[in-house]
């Protein structure tokens, strides 16, 4: 049996080959796959019980009836029937949310982020040696604290009027207040809302409720535990990107392995099958959703398992083929963060316990290039899809979409969870409406710099370095031509001038190629599904050269 192959730079799903005539992939009798130690539905203490009732009422979600010409009813995705005790609804504000990976946070400056529509500032409090997450709003005149600085005393300072705050959110200095006057800085209205914050699995997490009773919430409830990210024998490449489509569409896409050979055609290695139905090699996939409940669900892939830990985490774990080293283990960890209507943040981690030396040699930005290409190749599709779902109404999603096959089981399972426990929407409170932002020009929609590079320490450093090298190459090329021209009066031999001209030309060509490379990998990379990649490459080189 073939296995799910995962690397830090390229994701390739190699599904078991089906014999001729098979309508789906059969499961092994004793699958050897890794799951969380207990079902997701009970992982956080939210117990459920079995029932003959459907996860959804029969009138809540239904597939459209097939045409009368269809002789046989297709097999729908299989969902284990389970309901939660009572009419419990998902509480979006009683969860831990990751804000950013530690590797991309600079302790010298505050960072602006948005989660659940909440504008927050993340900063390093060196007095407590801890990361802090505050409301990104100074109580004085509502200026963003993320535009401020860390003052010499290690406090967060608003640069509008210099108010300073300690790690608890208390105001410690109002420069304009007379030193012999009343201590106005001690007034509760001078404080900033501080959220419970914890560092977990190499990321800063926060609890989106600043009520004092949640101050020590991490002692009662921890963020979700992912074994591979806690195991020192594993290495991982982590990154993040802001995406111009919503949380639910991002989750749905990452729960759909069937789209990989098509939306990401030729972007990774493919597994040839004995019988190819098409050039891309798509195959029937047999997925079964198990243990559905308010906390998420598990999925049996036959050769591995998938866990959805609501609201953010999707993890893929696979069985190793028989006869291989059982110590070689890997996983895919996807973290999907609701930012605002029509926007989400994606944090990825691909832990493995083999070839760990690779991550010590190659910089993260090289792996991020491959991940960004994958994200770009279906970005426009998902942006448009979200607007189609909005037109139909999220609660009517399955009525509008025809999902007759088992490969859609994960997507159906998530949409059922989203509808049943969250009323098909993220709770934005009073900060946002559910309206989607207008679609920007394609180059802005698929921009990489502001959505990733500016927030990634590795890619940002590479971007600045490569731009500097490009500038140096241009200066050298121009300087070499100037020297050759000045030496035309016999100061240099003809052969020397020829070599100098060749050198100048080489530097100029190298600078143009580097300009293309930087633009294509750090600014904007379009993906046309109908045009071969080689043709697109020539077109991009031409466009950069013309600019």
C-alpha cells in the first residue's frame, strides 16, 4: 500500500491504487495510523452520546435529487450519527487561538494582528520575560499601540502621546500629568485590556476574553496538544500567511485532498496508477467521519486518520507502508484562524523525525516558496467560491452543492459541524458585519509581500538581501560599462575591453533574472490552470523585463 508522502516543501498525496472496477479505495483490516489519544468529541471534556438521530435534522441539509435519468443513487459521504447533549452552541470566545509563530515575532517591536475581528498588539515584556497580547488601542485617544515602541524600561509606549503600559495593561506613565497632581494613571479607564497569553508549540496563543476571571485560564484549560510539535526528536518548518477568503472556506479546502491533483497540477510529485482515469491521476477516496461533536471530529482514511479539533486545527496522520522503518513519522498540521469576514490566517507546520539535518541547512524561505505556490494555485478559486456560497446562503451550502461521493465526507462533516454548532457563521461580536469585502485587482488579491513576506522573518530577510544583491549587480554592470568606455582611448587592450563588456552584460542579465526571481517569489505569482508552467514562466520574464 502506498503512503501519504509529506515533506516540508512539497505536499504529495499518494493514495492506494485501486484495482480495475473498484468504485472506492478499500480500507485495510487493521490500519496502523496515529490519532489523538482520545476522540476529538471528548478531547476538551465536552461529552457526547450516541443516538440514532442524524447529526443534522433531515430538513437542515440535504443533497439535491439526481436527475430521473440516473439509474442508481450514488453513495453519499458517510458520517457517523451522533448528537451533542442538549442544544449546546459553539462558544468562539472560550477557545485558545494562535496569533503567530514565535520564529516570526521580533522582541524589539510590537506587532499588529487581527483575530476574530479583534485588533490586538503582540509584544515582548522583558520585565516578565513573557509575550503579551493587548487590545491594539490606547485608552487615551484610541491610537494603535502596535505603531508604538518598547520604551527603555521595557514598557509598551504609545507614540501618540507617550503613555506607557506594563505587562498587566496598567498605565504606568502619563507624561502630560503633573507630578504633584492626582495620580490619573491609576484610574481603571487608563488601563489597556490584556488577554490571557501562553506560548505553546512554538506559537503565541491568546484567550479572546479580557475579563479578570479568565486571567489564569491556562491553569484550567490548555491549548490543544499536538504530540509531534512537542516531541524533541521531530523537526518542523513553520510559516503563516493571510488569505483573502474566510475561515470556513480555508477549513473546507484543507479537508479536501481530492482537489490536489487538479488545482495544484504539476506542483508536486504524482503517484502513477495502473489504471489512469485522466492525466492528473485523481482516484476515488473512501473517507468516514467518526466521533462528530461540538469539539470536532475524526476521519478514517483507511491508510491514516485526520483530526479536526474545533475551531482551528486540522492534523493529518498516516500509516507507514509495511516493510519500512516504523520510526519514520510525519504529519501535516494546519491551523486556520478567523481574522475577519472574507479573511483568514493560515499557520502550517510539517513535523517529521527523519532528515532533520535539512532544516538546519536550508533557510525557511526556500520551503515557504513551495508552500506559497500551492496557496496561490487555488487562491482565486476559493475567493470566488466564497462569494458564491454567500449568494446561496451558508446554511444552504449542501443544497447548492452536489456531493454524492465519499471523498467529500470531510467537507460535509465540517459544514455540518459549522451549521449545527455555529449557525454557519463565525461570531464576530459587534466588531464586524458578515458582509464580504469587494474583490480587489488580481495582483493585489494574490499579493505575497503584505500577506506573508512582511510578517515572515526568513522571507523578509531574504527579500531585502536579494534586492540588495540585485542593486549591486546593476551598479557593477553600469560601472563596468563606464570603465570600458573611458578606457576606449587605448588605456586597455581590445581583449580587456571585450572581457569587461562581457562581465558587464553578465551582471546586467543576472540582475534582471534576480529581479524576476524576487518579484515572482516575494511579490506576486499568478497561476493560470490552462497554460503550461513553462509558457507562464516566459511571460513573467517578459513582463518583468519590460517593466
